[in-house]
């Protein structure tokens, strides 16, 4: 009898949930869309000491509520950074990087309060060490100041790289051997 009572209670609960507990009209969900800004030029060659490379696929994106244009997610700069060690005899350990946004007078454009400084971390295993002639690719996904979105406000983006060079040498050793007592 206990088994049938459990099934009956379960059936009654399911019926109450489907028939009696209907929700009222739901509020209209706001539509969120990405608003993208192109960065010109789209590709830039960079050189910092013995590192050369290119920043590509740059764009600035913010998420806004359609209709009200309320910013849901602040602007971010994204792109791809490819660095190459152009030295013939130095290995490079990539430590990190910092991005600065400069206005027409060469002054830094500040980020809004509570936003983190735009930095790069080379933490993926193996990507932080560059032997001579080797390349590393790093995704760029950093904060972008809202002030820089205004017309003619942003003049320059500065990328500061921190790396540790160390001598790279290839040497050989030779040794005399014999096989089977010859």
C-alpha cells in the first residue's frame, strides 16, 4: 500500500506543478548585442629590442543593451600578437607586457575606476621561452578606456614588453668509443 501511496502523491504533485503553478507573463528580456569598433590599421609591425613581430586582428568591442544603448560590458581590445626572437645567439624568456593608450598630446588615457590595467601574461607552457628564430603567439584581450572611443581621442597604442635575454650556445662534445673490445 505504501508503494501505491507514494506513486499517487508523486502524480498529484506533478499535476499541481503543470496545471496549477503556471507563471504569470514574463518580462520582456532585453537584447544584448556586441558593438564593434575597427582599429586602423588592422595589422601593425612591432619591434622591441631583439623581439620583432606583428599585432593583427585588432578590434574594440563592448556589449550594449539594444534600444537603450546601456553598456552591459565595458570595451575591450582584442587581437593577436606574434613575437619572433630575431637574435642569432640569445634565448628570450617572455615575462609580460603592458598596454598604454595615448591621446593626441601623447598623454595616457586612463581607465575607468574598478577596471584592471591592460597587461599581457606569457604563461602558457613553452610559449614564454623563445630560442633564436622562434615565434610565440599570444592572444590580446585587455581592457579599453571608454574615453578612447570618442572621435579623434586615441592616437597611439603603446606595447611595453618585459623579457629576459640569456646567451644561447650550441656546442658539441666528442668521445672515443669501441664496440665489443675491438
